[in-house]
């Protein structure tokens, strides 16, 4: 209960900043970033076609990244998702994250997403980060057990490597309890719906957070038009069986095509940063490039006419969010729906306690 009151207090503080920003028409400090550090990928996932594209050669360099994040508008960074492609394919990944950590809030969380195909590389990067004082979350993808995972991910032996990585991360987490967390990332799709309970049980056995995400058709993944109505019905049924949570509500509404009642703060408190410096609102609108941080600082981009038009004509009217991180960051910036959820979850927990007693 005390943690929820603390969360509500933090949300109210963030909302006040959002109100001031909207009244004064001045950009506020960025809260979260999804950083595609590379679009190269060594996986062959059936639900994503990033790996079929030619990787970008002209990646942001560490020197350029330092210049970008030195801007005071990044000093409020609290949550940073490091992804790809496969982020670990960047040999300088640790250097990149440590640069960002230098300019973000001291207690900022860095979530490193990986397909687990390079367990030794993942362990080396994780150890470097936690020993450098970075609050690190390692999210490893797991869409089935054994050959089921390999079939979905398109690489034979993938599960074996992921399983080894999880067990080594468990040992590492026991050593670095203060700043290392591990999550099991599950992509719920018609291909994986029958594996969800098995992966959830696997997660619980290891003591890791099970983090399901709904399969998304989006330009970012180059996979539009891949799920039929029968597949969606199976996905909806699987989501309905998950425990009560904000994430469940977001995923269920998105899968059903229902409107999610929140005001998106994309290009206001968060955005997607592409590996070449381009800025987009989110994964679904990743083809909408609204500026490049190689060419202009973030505050100038946020105040540009292109961003104002995008927020007014596209972002403000969008109601189909599968990105639980984007929805969560938006709700932290505009508190009414999240405060409402915190109250309802408190009631839910109280009812469970009464039933047990």
C-alpha cells in the first residue's frame, strides 16, 4: 500500500510538469526513450522481418551519442529501453549505455533486450553495467520451451542458449541484488498462444518476472498483415487468463481494437530513437521520422512544426497502442487513468485478502 501511495505521488509530480509544459507550450525533460541501437539482427523470427533488411551502416557513434545526451532535456531520463535488431551485436554497446547513464538521472533504469543467441556476450555486458552502478534490467525473449521456441525464432539451438543465459543471470542476480533484474519476454501471437502457460511456469520456477507482450503488426517490425481474426481470438482468450494488472488491461483493449482512454505523451515525454539518429513517436509510427538528433537538438525537434502537426493530427487521436511501455510512460505523464488503476488494484488486493481470511 505504501509503495502505491509513493507511486501516486511521483505520478502527480510528473503530471504537474506535463500541465505546465502544455500551458506554456515549452518542451519538458524527456522521461523515457526506446533506443534502437542497431537494426542488425542474428535471429530469424517468424513474427518479425527486421532480419531480412540490410542493416544500417552509419550508426550513431559514441561521440555523437554523448553530444546528443549532454543536452539538459535528457537530464530527467528515468527509463531507457535498449533494443534492436539485436542490441548485443554492437561491440561498443557498454560504452553507449554508460554514456547515456552519465547524463540520465542517477537512478535511471536501463532495460537491455536480447534474443539470447549470444549468452556469453550478454553476461559480459550485464556484468560491466552492474559493476558500473547502472540499474540494469535484462529482458530475454522466450516464446516457447525447447523446439517450440526455436521454431518461432527461426534458429536451431536458440532455446538451449537462452536457458543457459537465464541460469547464469540467476547466479549473477544473486550477487548483484541491488541493481540487476531479469525478465522473461514473451511475444503472444497465434504462433505462441499454446506455449504461454509453459513459459510462465518456466519464469516462476527461476523467480523471474514473466512479461508477456502482444504481437504487434507495425512498420518497425516490417510485418503488417500477418495475423488473422482466428489468431486474434485465441490471443484475446489467452490475455483474459492473465492475472489482473495494468499491462493486462492495455493488451486486452489493444487486441480487441477498443479505445485506450489515455492521452499519449509521445514526442512530449518519450520517443523512439533510431540507430541513425532519426526520431519517431513509437514503434507503430516508426515510419514517421520527425527530425534527426545528428542535425538538431531534442528541444528544437520537439518544438518543430512537424512534431506539432504529428501530435495534433496523428498522435493525439491514436487509440491502438500495443506498446505497454509507451502507454505506461504516457500515463505517468498524465495521471488520471493511472491513479484510477492504482485505486482499483488496491480494491482488488483487499478483496483477495478478505477471501483468504
